[in-house]
């Protein structure tokens, strides 16, 4: 072969496969650190509404087409304490947020953390969780609310790409905790 020959399939340089988005162990460590850091001193319906209001104000100020929801865990099941839908969102976002919340309840971690953990392990939530994907979605946007280590509620956003849903929730929680 001469220097000016065009490489064919048998002479193509090998290239590394594209990395899977959101599969970095560093990202997983960051998400777990957020969960350790963003814990509540107390939680009741008034606090749930205040937290929801903060996240909703961030979304409204940016004109984001999202649904914001805060649920409290009760003895008889989850109770929606706050929900606000903004222009451009749809009932599909309600369904997505419910599926993300189901992941938080099942695994005890943020929905983005759960999906990232599966990807870091070289698989996907859909392939390996054994859970019904019509009921569960390990996509970013739902975050556990804990007081003294106990899951007391969930805050979530749906309507943006998953990393942006998650980032908005983290920003709102950070502002709430002041």
C-alpha cells in the first residue's frame, strides 16, 4: 500500500467507541454526594409547599416548560402536597414524574443516581432492573427528601432533558436549605 492509498475497512484506524452518556463513576460520586448533603432539618406540608414554591419560581423565572411536584410519604402512601405545571408542559410530564418518583421509592436514591449507577455498571435500568418501565423511569428529575435518614418525601421536575431536570431540583433544594 502506498502512502496516498485510502484506507479501507481492513486498514481503518481503530477508534474507541463513543462513551455512554451519564456513565462516569465521577458523576455517580457527585450525585451520591448531593444526596448526602441535601438533607432536610424537618419536613411537613408547609415545608413541602415552600420547597415546591422555590423550585417553581426558578422554573417560572426561566420560562421552563416543566411540571414541579413535591410529595410527602404518609402511613397510607404518597400524598401530593405541591404541583405546578407551566406552559409547554403536558400530561405526559405528570406520567414521567410519577415514574421517576416510583424509582426513588423503590431504590431510595435520586432517579438520576439510579440510572447513572446502572450505566456505570455497563448496563441500563431498562435492561437490568427487572421493573416495569411503564411504572418506573430512572431518568433525572426526582430527588429523595430525607430527615434523619428517613425518606419523608420526594421533589421532582419533568419536562427538560434529564440532567437539566435534576439540576433544577438540586438548585431548588440548595436554595431552600439556604
